[in-house]
């Protein structure tokens, strides 16, 4: 999508409706969307409902998408395959679930010590990220759209306090993907568990720690009842983006007006999710603090060792994976420029303002 198209669509998303004349000759279309998430995660899952609702309103009800929660059509981690194969026309998921296909898919969501939510949007919409990711998705018969962001996540729940790097050795932690690979280099035993399995595993001691999202969702899942040490920041997810996938053949069949409507609705869902989390997380954190949890920053030696390990993993992957190498090279330059600007403006402002409270 061209930059001006995104800006025009996002700015007018609340009022865009195709005229009756424009709709007269357009077909009625009904699609199914498979989400990776349960309805109980109302903010993440809700982004798919926002897409569906806005798309229906923009098109006068002629283009409808029915949203299905994870497991209703396919398991949550099979959304990629379902869209690729045409089992469903579209999906909602996080692309870093599929690093087993190509580690470069992580850039569509987040890589450890990567971009913040604002920077991720800047990279995708203006920095060439969307173009690069679509080139990666194309052979899989998928076109992707940014579909939401949680903002920087928390570092997770630990049954015991982590005072230094040595306290991580042998720790069993629910942390999948690249974050899990890095933690493994620090001595952690990473575990991949579905959301519904995390609480009982933590409660019975099968795992010693678990990361999920942030205060609002973590409170819902009740982690504070079985682990009292809550760590920050979630350095593996500095601004994780959710995505909408569309089967490429089905996308090409759409009239141009419906393509524009879909892009506009997706952009609104992308914006809304981050705003909603920024509203809900502070309130949830206050409630968690009052429940008796203990907030901790990760020790500096943990942060430094994790950062070093992340760079080693990226360098090794770039040697063996041309797609990763190309995206990583451009992404690094973008991140460096963003870091210079944010350090001067955003960070200095935040350090002064929040340091006074």
C-alpha cells in the first residue's frame, strides 16, 4: 500500500463508507478468519473483530468476515498453513510463531532487542518493512497486513527472585521462539506451552517461570496467584506486531474497492490494539501491585548477556539464510537511525518526566 493511501485510510477510518452507487455493482463476499487467539484475550482477539466490523460497515455489509477463535477451525499455531492452503481466506496471528519455516518471519512481529511499537509501524509503513515482508510471504501464497501491537511486554513471572545471571541456570521457563533460544544460551531450559497450559504448569512447579504479554492479560490468566516476582522489561518483545494474513489468490480476486476497504479496516485495528493496551495495562498493574506482587527489573548482567547472545544468533543466521541477511541488514540501519532520534527526543523526555514521579 502506498504511504498516502495508508495515511488517507487511517485518518478517515472512522467515517469511510462506500457510497450506494459505488456498491451497486460490487459482489457480496463472505470470508472466514481463523485467529490464533481465544476470545478470552479480548484485546488481541478483538482486533480481528474490529477488522470484521469496520469492513462490513465500510462496504454496506457486502464484504463480511466471520471470525473464529483459535481451535474452532484449526489450532492456533496452524493459522499460517490454513491461509496458505486456502482452508480459510484469512487469519490473525503473530508471524514469529513460524520461525521454523524461516527465521526472517520474526521481523514481521518482533525480534529480541528490536523495535518499539511506534518504530515497528514506522518501519512497516514507511521504512520498507512491509515490502520486504511481503516478498518473504509471497512464495507461501500469503499477503500480510499489520494488525495490532501490544507495546513492550513484561519479562514474565518467576517463582523465585533473579538476583544475577547465575540464578537463571537450570530454570525451566515458558518462553518460545527467539527469546527462548537466547534464554537457552543463558542457561535457561525453555518450554513451549499453549496459553491454557501455562498457569497449571506454573502452579504445580513443572516450570519455574513464564512470560505472556503484560499486566492486563497476565492478570486475567492469574499468574500472580502462583508466582509473585514480576520482571521487566520483556526485551524479547519490545513492540510485537500482530498480523492479518490473506490467501494471495483470494486477495487478487477482490475488487479494488474491497482491497482498499480491507487495508483501511486493518490499519484501524492496528492502531486500536496498541491504544487499548496502553489504556488497560496501567490500571491492571496497579491492581497487581495491590495484590502483593514484587516488581523487579532484570539484573544488568542478565540484560547484557541476553543482548550479546541475541547479536550472536542474528549473525549466525545471516550467514546461512539469505532472506534473513537481506532483511536484517536493512532493518539494522533503520533501527540505528531510530535509536539516535528516540534517544535525543523520547528517552530524554521520558527520563526527566517519569524520574520525577
